[in-house]
C-alpha cells in the first residue's frame, strides 16, 4: 500500500493527504502537551477519545447548520476532513473566568462573566500564541472585517451548542478554543470550523462538584487525564460502552 504523504505534524495531531483533492486525514495522537509544549506526556487512549469526541461535536454542529470541516470518521484515530486554509487565530470563548484571563485580570477562577467574551490569539507557537486585538488582525491582514463578523457569529453559535450539550450531562462549559478555515468554491469563499473540538481545547467542570474534566487535569497534575476524558465521553454516550463512572458518581443516567 502506498504510504500516505504527511502534510503536517502538530502537538496532538498529524495531518495526511486525503484520498481525494480537498480532503485531509486527521490523525489524533496520544501526546499531551501544556505550557507551549514545556510539559509533555503520552496518555494512552487520549487520541481515540478525542477523535470520537470531536466527531460527536462537529456532527452535532453540522446538524444545527454550523459549517465545519468534518466529513467522516475513518477508524479509531483518524477522521476525514475538508482541507481548509487556516486563519492564523485561536478564537477563545469564555463563559466563566479561568486560566490566563483570571491571571491577566485578577478575576477568581469560576466567576461567571457578564456575557460570553470572545478573545483572539495569534497562532504562533514560537511566540506563545499572544493575545491580539481586532486592530492587529485587520492591520496585518489575518482576517477581513467580514471574516471577523462571521468568526464571531460562528464562535457564539458553537458556544451555545456546546454549553447546552454539556449542561444536559451536568458539565459546565467554562471556556473553549476553536480554529476556523477558509474554503473556496470558485470565486466564493467562506469560513468553517476546523481543527478539533475536544477536552484538549475546552474547560469542562462538573456542575455539582466542580471536578475538572479537561486538559487542566494534566496541566495542573489533578489526576488521570484519560479517566476525565472517558467520563466526558461516557456522559455524552459517545464511548466506550463499557466505561465505568468515575469514583464520584453523577446524578445523570
Ligand atoms: O489554558 P490556558 O491557561 O493556557 O489559556 P487560556 O487562554 O485560559 O485558554 C482558554 C481556553 O482555550 C482553554 O479551554 C484552553 O484549553 C483553550 N486553549 C487551547 O485549546 N489552545 C491554546 N493554544 C490556548 C488555549
């Protein structure tokens, strides 16, 4: 069998050339990194969970008309996605203060924000993905004003969808990051959600206990990351079927 051409290898995923033009195979690795890859580990099974969880969220978003790159899952670790031209921004939506926002503004973690706040970071690992304003984005031509309107509306739709899905299984969506990409249809171009949506890029807290069920478990050494992601998948009915609840049983089910 011909070896697939690797297009890009990132911290948590590898991208291969897809079977048809305009498609890409997205492979989810087990590698976990934090603090701009200063902290690293291999968490067996994380890639399988994120592949399934991202499929679940992207499929749901597609069903409510939020355009995204997902085409189909290929196997345990791979999914076929549309090739896009990535906009070099990390789009962060926050419902509760946490992480860098808490540090930057001195707001206690877990404080509910007056409304969802959308932030933009310039996607550049060497610079540590710095926070930028719409002025930088416009001046450096990373996205047009029309793009920014579309990005804001996509981000808020993803937020409403994810918040609702999570609330239904007793989980608070504290914040998350998305990336968007451009697709071209002749002269026409539009933006769709790309990359992944998984507990690697969200903060998810149990509503009852406050227990963290996201990558902060790894960043802050709070326990077993795989157990936390498995719990999210189990509550959402994603997989694996035989997963046991975490030690602290929930009221859901
Ligand atoms: O998480 P961290 O303290 O590094 O940064 P943050 O700005 O507080 O992150 C907000 C949200 O975006 C969290 O859910 C992060 O997991 C996510 N994020 C991400 O997925 N990738 C990044 N490069 C930065 C943030």
